[in-house]
C-alpha cells in the first residue's frame, strides 16, 4: 500500500514536471487581450489555430477562409439553437467556478441547453431569443453532475444522475494526463526496454475499457496501449503487443499492467510514415489537376454564422462536442407554393460502435463507442483546405470548452461547399423513332456540410448532403489508419490453423477484423410534428390464372402503432420501403406527404445480443428504429456511455413500446460496415464510404427540379492552368 | 382474309408514302463523298450528327469535342479488340449483300468477332493483328442467322441457330417501320378518335411482348401502346390507356387490337413538357455555377482511339450495340514493381430486366430485357456536353450498322472524364494528445467512362469509374420518364380498396410499381486466367468463457468448387465477402492476390421462379454467380432474348455445375432496384443511383495511393467568372 502511494506521488511529480516543461515551452509571446479565451498556438494543443486575418472578407479565389473572418470573442447568439458564445461560456465558467469553489472539478460537456421544441418552432426572426441556458456535465469528488445554468440569472438546476451506470466521455485533458501514467512504473519501463524500445520513444494511448463486469465498475478506468514512435509518425504500425496498462482516470493511478506477448517482435513497418514530409518513395502525381471551381463564390449564405440558406434549403448548422455536426430545422421550399416546409427538426450522428473481433486479453475490450466515450466532435480537428474539402469550400469554427470550463476556438472544424461531380440531376433523350430530336439534361449540384473526426487511428468523414430535389444524403466515410496487432508471423505459410483474428498485412502485423456502426438521430417533422411511420411492404402476389403472368409484386402499407412495430431488421427477400408521413396532410391527389429513409451501408452485428458490448450498443440490433420524441433521448448508446451497462439505450427506450402513430416521432438509422482488413489498408486505409438517403416521397406535388436550368458554356468559369502547373 | 390482305397492302402503301416523304424531306444537300457511310443529318435519325470540324485538335477550354476529330472513314484497327471500322463494315456489307442476293434481309448485329482470349493475351503492340472477323446476326425469309465473316478473305462460316427459341434484338428500322402499323386499321383510328385523339397527334411505340406461351411463339411480334402527343414532348404522360396493338415485326401486319379502358380519360398532364424550350414556369437557377475544371486537359490519353491510359490504369474501351460500353483488358500498374497486372479481361452490362407489376391485359407483358430485346448500345444516343458529362470530358463515337449493313456514326456516345468530387482518397489527423500536429489528406481523382441508354421513356446511365487505389466502381443511374398508366381516378379518396398496382401521381395518372435489374458480365483474370472464387464467410463464434467477451465475428474462407456453390444469395445476417483470387500467386506475406466484389444496390426479384418472365431473366435469381469461362456465354438472358423461353440463360449455364476452382472464371453481378413511383418522379424522375465495387484485396502489397501528391494552391487552375455569369 505504501509502495503504491509512493509511486502515485512519483507519478504526480513526474506529471507536474512535464506540465511545467510544456507550459514554459509554450509560453505566450505576449499577454492575451482576452484572458478568458484559451489562445490557440499557446495554451492548448486541441485548440487549433490558423493564420487568419481578423475581419478580412472572404476571398474565394485565393485562399480558403472561414465564413467568419473574426476571432469570435464578440459573437452574440441570433437563433434559439445557436451554440454558446465565448461570452456566454465565460459566464457559465464563472458559475461553475463559484459552484465548486476549491474542489477540483472537470467540465466534460458545456453546450447550449436547447429550448423546448415548441419554443423553437414558435420563434421567428426578430423575436427576442428564449432564455439562454447552458447544459453542463461535470465531475467533482468522484461524482458526475448534470446541471443547467441560466446564463442571464446564473441560476443552476441540477439533475439526478444516479440512474446512470456509466460516466461522461473523457476529456482531452483526461487523455493528455493519463498517457504519462505507464512511465511512472519501473516494471513497465523495464518491459518495454527489454523489447528494445527506449521509453522516450514510446507513446501510450488511452483506449476506453468498455464494461464487462465488476472489473469495470466503481471507478473510471482506461486501458493504455503503447507504440514505438522511433523515426515515424505512423507509430500505430509498431504496437508493443500484449502490454495493457490499466489506469484510474480520476487519479491517474496505474491499477494493473498486463504484460503478455513478450515473444512478439515490434514490427519494423518500414516505409509506413504517410506524411508528405517523410516521403521515402516517389510521389504519384497526376500532372493536370482537376478542380471544383466557383470563382463567383458560393450560392449559399450563412446568416448569423449558423443559418445556412442554399437553393431551396434552409437549415441551422452547428458544431457539437459530442455529435460533431448538428443539423436543425431543415426546411425546404415547396416548388409549387414557394413556402418553406419542415422536413427534419434535428439530425446528428448519435453514437458509434466499433467492436474488434479478437477475444484475447489485449484486444477483447476494444468495443468503442466513439461519441459517448470520446466525444465525436471533440475529436474533429481542423480540416485541410484543398484536400479535405474542395477549393470552393467555406469553413466554420467551433467554440468548445476546456476541462476547466474555459472556451477555446476549434478552427475550420466544418466545411460547407457546393458539389458538382459531373452527374445529372435528371436527363432524357427521346428515341429517334419518335421523330423529334430531344436531348435534355440538367447538372446535379448539391450542398455538403462535412466534418472529420479522428478517433486516434481512424478518421470518420461525416457528410450531410442536400440536393435541390429534396433529398438529404448522409454519408460516412472511413479512412485513416487501421489499428494493428503485433504477431511473430511474417508469412501465412507459418500459420498452422492458429486463429489470427484478422489478416496478415505485413511482416509481424495483423489487421484485426472489426465492425463500424454509426447511428443517426433523425427527428423528422414532415410538415408538422405529428407524423407516422409506414412500412410499405413489397410482397409476391399470385394472379391465379387471371393473367398470363403467374405473379407480381404488390405493395401493402402498414402503419406502425407502437415502437416495437418499428424495430426494423432489413431483409433483401422480404423488402419494404420505410416512410415517415404526415397523416394529417395530403397532396392534391390524396397521398400523405412524407419522406422515406433509403437504407444502404447495411451490416448487422454478429455479436450475441447478451454480450456486454452488444447490450451497450444495442442500437445495432436493428437498422431502423422509431421512438416517441423525448427531449432526453438523444444518445442511442446512453448519455453516460463510458463504462455503461447498457440500461440507457435506444433498445431500452424502444422496448417501452410507446405509441408512435400520428405523434412526434424520431427515426434512427444505423449504418454498418464489416471490415476484414486487407493489405491495401496498410499502412493507410483508402477511403470507404456508405450513406443512406432521406428522400421525399409524395412530399412535393411533382419533381421539384423539373425547371432547373442547364449549364451553358458562356456562364461557366473561365480558367487557365496555373503558371506552376 | 381478303380484307386483311387489302389492309396489309394499304399499310405498305402508307409506309412507302411516309418513307418517300421522309426521304425527300431529308434529301442530302450535296452528294456524299462516301456513299457507303450513312450521312448524319440526312439519311438516318439514329445516326447522330454534331457540328464537328474535321481534323480539329481538341480544345479543352472552349468547347467539348470528341477525342477523335475526324470523320472515321479512314479509321484502321490497331488492337485485336478494336471495333469494326467503317471500311471493314463495308466489306462485310458487300459479303452480306452477295450472300442474300435478292432476298430481303435485315442485319440485327454486325460487330467484331473477337479473337480467342489466348490470341488477344499473346498479342503485343507492334505485332500484326490477328485475322479480323465480323460476327453477323441477320434475318431473312423469317429465319435468324448467325455467321462469321473473315474480312480479308470474305469467307463465311455459319452457325446453327436451331437451339434458340427467341429472336435477335429488334432493329431501329423494325421499330421505325412498325410504329405506323396501327394507323392502317380503321377500328384503331375510330377508337382513338372516340377518345378525343386526332390520329395525327397519336404516337405509338413498340414494346417487346415477352413470352408467356403459344401466343408469343412462331413469329416475331411486338405490342404497340399509343400516346397523345398534342402540344407536348412528354407524350408518355398521356397514354391512350388499354389499347394494345399486336403487330408482326417481319410483315408489319396488325395481328390483334386489344381495346379496353374506354372509360379511362387521357390525362391532361398539364405542364409536364420537360424541355427547356417549353418552359412554362420559372427556371430554378443557382447564379454562381460550380464547375469541374481542368484547363491543362486530361491526364488520360486514348491511344489509337480505344486504348485508355490514365494514372496507373490501362484498358480498352469500345462502344457495342448490344452492351453499350465494353471494357476489356483492364490492367493496373503495380505500385511496388511498376509492372502492369491483369485485373479484368472483359466487363460489360450483359442484360437488363424491368418487370412491371400489373397483371392486367395492357400491362402484364411489360417485362423488358433491354439489352437483348432492344440493344442497350443501339439505344445510347449522343451525350449532352456540359450536362450529361462535365466540361472536362472527352467523347468517343460509335460505328454501328444499319439494318441493311451500312455503317453509320453515332457521335459522342461515350464520354470519358476525370472526376474530383471534393472527397479524399485518404486522410488522417493525428490526435493532439500525441503532441505532434499531423494533418495529411489527399484528393480523390478518378476516371469515369459513361454512356446513357434511353429505352423509350427510361434513361440508364452506366458509369465505369476507375480509381488510382485499384478500385473499379460500376454505377447504374436511373432517370428519364416513368411510364404511366391512365386511370379514371383523380384523388385517392375515390379509391375503395381497388388495387392500383402503383401510385396515383397526378390526376388520371398512375405510376406502376416495377423493378430494374442490370446484370454485369465480369471476366476477372487476376494476374492470369486461372482464378478461384472464395466465400469469405463471417460467422458468430462463442468464446465459451475464455474471454470476458461472449462472442466475436470469425472469418471462414470457402473456395467454391463448382458453379452451383457460387450461386450467391446475399444475406445481411449471414454475411460474406466474395473474393476472386489467383490461388497460384501470393503476396510477400503469403495472401493469395485477389479482387472482391462489394455488393450494393441489391434487390431480389419477388416473381415466382417459374413465372415466364422470371425464367427468361433468371439471372436475377442470385446477386452473384460465377461460371466457367465460355466464349459463347456472354448474354445472361440469352443470345436471342426476344420472345425467348429462357433456355439459354445464366441460370441454365450455371446449373451445369462445371468446376470453377483454379480455372478461367467469369463473375456475374446483378444490381437491382425496386421502384414504387412517387409524385416526385412525375413527370421526370430525379436520378437514382446504385453501384458495386470491384476492389483489390491483397492484390497490392500495400496501399497503392500512399504516395499520391496532395493539392497545392499554386498548382490549381486560375479561374474567373464568365462575363455573362
């Protein structure tokens, strides 16, 4: 016990020294004018700076800029759903400080407490904003707290958190602090030195432990896995296999060191550094660049920093530390009446599930829920202009809170751009036998809002794409680095039936089989809040001799009465369309207005339903769900997903089987990918994408893009090759 | 009988007069220099002209041109797979004429008889071409003939066709001639006049009859459905419902007139003319165009008119009257060795199946097989530059044969362009907790070969997209006009449980439920002709207490020994990857090199397997098939699909259950779409797309695009807005 305390003390000293070094190294060159805002380039590595010229007008021709050419300190909210401003966060920060006084606390989430839906729906431009409130999730003295702060009055309303088994997502500061913990243990250092790794070259990363029983209860823990960074940025390819360091996240105390796999060499992984600056083989370059060009600037406007208006669409767009991007109040203009019509009150990626399929000790727990465990938005860093988004993109910054409650700016977290991919919105050529030469085609231009979350090794690109025909395409793209496992094998001919749990990607490197699931919260409000969910079932019907045809496919519509009737497992051989309709509103010819979810990117989890990871990520039990709207049911893996037991999930809510016919309902869709890694994924995975559609179905009286104009030569940009090309 | 002969005589006179009028109207202004080539703008409506300047060098900045800025009359073949040239076709034409002498004949297909695979594989640039041969399908005296013509010697080798129940696809001339047949019948004219249609405004279109039994045996028949064209180009929205005119295609004799539905009004369909010139409501226009720009010109070259070289890819590309686009000898450069490696010997869309789901008399037979019944390429017309393909596209012409064997030019049938859609080929941002700021992203640029077939109302866009990471994406997009059914209903509240077989789209208009299937022939030759098909099966495995995890997903690989083992019905809950591997070649770490087919756009036919249309299009019974290579098995619905009984289909070949392990094998993939029309599809359907991938899986030693260069500002085009924008 005494030894443990001594080590803990050593650890703290070690941490303090590091912090001191870090601070001295990063000391600001001049005093900040705005001490309440974390200064990028100085105080925080996750506060991402860029060379911006304050107040400069966007210049579309020469360099990408944000829409908001200012430093955000003077931002004021304009819309009930606008995220908290720096000034608002600072007010809340003061309230938090006064609340905890001398107690050590950490803020895990500090975001706008959105007003109730009816308040938002009633609000009109020019009205006063409803009272601005902050929703805070914090930890202090080993407990988790949720409270609401009224920003004007400072009033605090606290919620009971006793029903939650888990914890809030870890903060970046949690992660930053814990990565040093293993080095306080001499046995750890000895072990890695014995494997030929100089501790100064070792990097340990914190991986959420999941929950499998008592071992993951009662304290916040994290499991660290370490890598040899010597001479490469792609240390992921050099795992120190089999060593797992289990650490208490609240105290940074090392609880256990699992030390197996001493016989497994650290892969050489030569030539796997992917950085341009580290290039060690010829760069593959197409000499003539092809570029998306829009020299006049975009056709969209971003009003008051968050309200996006483009073509026939209008929606509120904001960054969120947990979801990444939140789309709210998506409305589309009716092509007949010219009126804006409600489509979706809110949509965002609610939770992820990434189970690795290796039951061995260093791997079995790798069953990540990236939104609830790490904060999907918190891990979304600045985008690379020109390569993450096309040249015509504009960028939006995020204001997030550090663990002490101080706001900071995450620059260029979202990009917004119009896309023309060379496809047609519609086209038709008339058959020459009709006698008239008709050839009509219209270009398809869409608007994309994009963010990219980098969850350690993996990168998730989330695109919300709006089309003028009313369709919303939601796409998830996976790229980045496949996490690998060290092995003693260098060739498959050495493997005699032993299970690898993956693919031998290179010498001593296995890419472990895994899945990715991303669940989306889609609060559809088609022309009003009361909607129904209709299973438009396609079935074989026999003609029984009444036709030369034996059979045909018949459509049967079934309205789901309760939540369980809307737990949908897709079937190729028993197909349906899935419509969200407004039963109270019909088109001129009498069809209920609606949108359908068009599934794609389907994969079903093969884990046992009672396996703890599967219970926690039970949103993967069905591809489609519909629940009764409940403001508190937003995170499909649970509000406190970290080490949760799975008692606050979409499955649990849906199993209440509440009525959903002609009610305010929420649609949930789970995109899935099975991933058996292959050598092409090594050492950097080419992007793989899948997406689903939200598509108008008898929502418009007719095709809303029938009257869209074609491209004509004389209106297109006039371009010449760059002098340096 | 006498009356019938009289009418037939009248019909012929009527046809002859029309032909005379047509010829006089289109008389050439000057005598053609090349009387053996049909002159566009004069003799043939399906020979599509454009304003081209002979011999002009392509100018990428100002106007789209073909790659081949000449008139094709002097073209010579350079590659064993090059399509027949005009001169070659003329030689064959002479042989055909001498063969039939005074017998009336029609040429249904006149294409290159490709040399045997081993001959093509042995051939190298600089070698003499193997003997050039033509494959001809013709009809004369009520019989179908297949023969091969040696172009140099004129030698003819005839094939036995007695095993085929069906007929060759109809020619454009068949269709052109037959559309007048109904008007020779006074009862038909009376009937349409009684419905308020002036016969001069009626247009009748020929629809294939399918085969349902004796009624469709013994003679080539077609079913005509008629429309009121008065004041609109979109006559499809004005069906004269219930009238079906059955005509003998060889004699143009009207065999039967089905005249039902007299109570059904012809829909007004106001405002459904989609042409820009007919615009009758405001045109929806985004003021600032976004364009794909590549002012330096493309990075691809088309050597000798058909051999495409781009980035690390090389393939032979040619138009085909039946398949549309044929991709041959697709090879990719190995990123390690720099050597070209075989991927696919040949790929093309082999057959379509579009069954409508209405068993009533005027609709039950609508079960189209568009490649085998109409010629998918024959129906592929000139593309609209700027709107069908982006501005940086180049175009390829087709040389097809008219029904008498005369060659003609189908201009701009295929476009080829490089695409940048604003997506990343790969990207990664390193977590800030690691301490180093890393943000690397690379743009994804691909090469697209596109054609669009317009099958009467529908338009099918077929894209073959090649990526530098080795992936081939095959995409089918559906647009054009949904064929509709007239009804007396104007509102759904009038319908009392009566089955509509579709959706009420507008007053008196029903969009009938239907499916679309497109089957692709994919002769994969991964690093050689002998390949195996591997079912990489993902299954739940239990840990039985050996891990805190209960379960995981395990990979089991099963090599298909025979064709029946490779009849694959996809299952979401019993998933697999499907690899074509070369078992004789392994990567350095010992994985067999391969490509996988990544399914998407899946739909299963719900028709009874014994329903005649389903038997004929039995390729829809499975999503994936693998057969032993057989040069004659190319058309999955049968070589003579028209009125066929389904005895020459992929199902029949596959049921032979030949060995396929370590053999020359062909992969088949069926894309499917269920289509329940909605009001947004009226009167012009917004494009819907789905595609599958052919993706390298342990084919490369590592990611082949790791060293791809990022975009940098100074190398991108310099653009300004057009003066008129």
